[in-house]
């Protein structure tokens, strides 16, 4: 596996994040097993990856004729057993503890003893997820940012029992994707990135709820005043408001900090099915994105 051909990897859950990770892995030469429980999600991801590869070819990331070769490295499936031969699985299913532990236990029974179990979780304890397996030393976080083919860094949170060797292997995998791994030494809720990001969304939502300023003006000040590339409401819609709510709720529960109480407006939008760009509406409307 070391220094030779790019190793085969699995991606479980091919939604917003998983589809991007599949594209990234395939275009850097890795054979990929792309698995989801939903056929609809697989079909959507297939379109996303095809378009993504064409876009990258158009930007000269690789010759246009290679796009088909990259795509051909991907095996799409609803069957978890198809992961049996991979060296590492990156799990990217819903941000909830119980389903993640369930798939970790199932994968532990399927994968070769030396295979890594990696998770794209935004906030959930790596140590807790590892406790569902008999290989806690081989479980580690690989937290990509959205969209995965574009963002440069990947957060690598280690659990209490993650071995140094596993961290090195996870870093090598991220490097083989052309990305920069950044190791987080302690398994804290939200790791580093979401301890910055979620307060920004919480503050913006509270300012909006209190009528301090409109969402457009808050986004404008954050972008044109502070100089951030994206406003908090735009970012929430981009990430997915369900994901933002799950992360905030998890950090709130784990830290017991009233500060992280999920804003009411976030809950209401999620209950109304306004999850952001992926559903055509969130804080803002995205008519052309609606399917
Ligand atoms: N959205 C973001 O910006 C972002 C950024 C970094 C990390 N993450 C994390 O990545 C993970 C996925 O988030 P997302 O935004 O891609 O979610 P998503 O809802 O877009 O996709 C989740 C996918 O997982 C599938 N799925 C759910 N349960 C499954 C199961 N048991 N077996 C197989 N497939 C299953 C769903 O069908 C769906 O296709 C979460 O842990 C999230 O916190 C998200």
C-alpha cells in the first residue's frame, strides 16, 4: 500500500460531501467503492461527479480525455459488502451518533483487519464512534470542507485510542488526494473548524431573530466589511441547515453550554424542509437548484 499505486478506498454516503470525496479520490487515481443506501442519492452523485470531472478538466486540472478514466475507477453500489477489499473507508452519512455507530460496527465486520475506518463527521466524538468497532486504534477523523474537490485543508481529529500509525496513514491518504491534512490532537465536540463556524452561524441567527439587521445586511457586513469570502447565512445554506443544526445540537449536548442552544430560526427552517441550497431554499431561495 505504501508508495505504490493509489490504494482502493470506500466512501459511505454520497450526499453533499461524499460525492465530492468520491470525485476527489477518483481524480487522484484511487479505485473507489461509492456506497449509499439510497439509489436516488447514488444517481445524483453520479451526475455531480461527471459534471465535477468535466469542470476540473476544463480548468486544466487534468487532460479532458482523462475524465472518463477517472469516472471508470468508481464502483457505485447500495451493497455495503462491496467495501470488503478497500484499504480505508471514509464514512459521510448523516451527522447523528446512532446511525454512524451502526455502520461502523457493520463495516468493522466486513473490512480487512488492517483497513482504516475514517469519518467525515463535523463534530461527533471519534472515540465514541470507535467504540462500536473492534479496531479503535484504526479509527480516525478526516473532516473535509465543502466542496471537497476545491477546499485545500482537511481536519484530521484523532480519537483517544487512535494510533500514531493510523494518523500517519490518514495523513498520507489526504496528501495523496492533493490536500493538506491538519491534525487535531484532542477529540473535542466540533473539533477546531466547527468551534469557529457554528458560533458565527449562531450569532448571525440571533441578530436576525432580534431584528438587529436583515440577513442580507449581516452577510454584506461580514463579506464587504470584515472581509470573509462568504456570509454566515450563505454559508449555512451551502453547508445544509440540517447539518448545521445537528452539529450545533451535538456540541450543545456534549459541552452543556447554553451558548450552543440551537437558534429557533434554524430549527424552524429545518422543520419546514428548507435545508439550504440542496433543497432549493434555506435562509435564501435557490429556484434553479430545485429538483
Ligand atoms: N455539508 C457540509 O458542508 C459538511 C462539511 C463537512 C462535514 N460534513 C459531514 O459529512 C457528513 C455527511 O454530510 P452531508 O452534508 O454530505 O449529508 P447529506 O445529507 O447530503 O448526505 C448523507 C448521505 O448519506 C446517506 N446515508 C444516510 N444513512 C446511511 C446509511 N446508514 N448507509 C448508507 N448511506 C446512508 C444518505 O442517503 C445521503 O445520501 C456528516 O457527518 C456531516 O456532518 C458535512
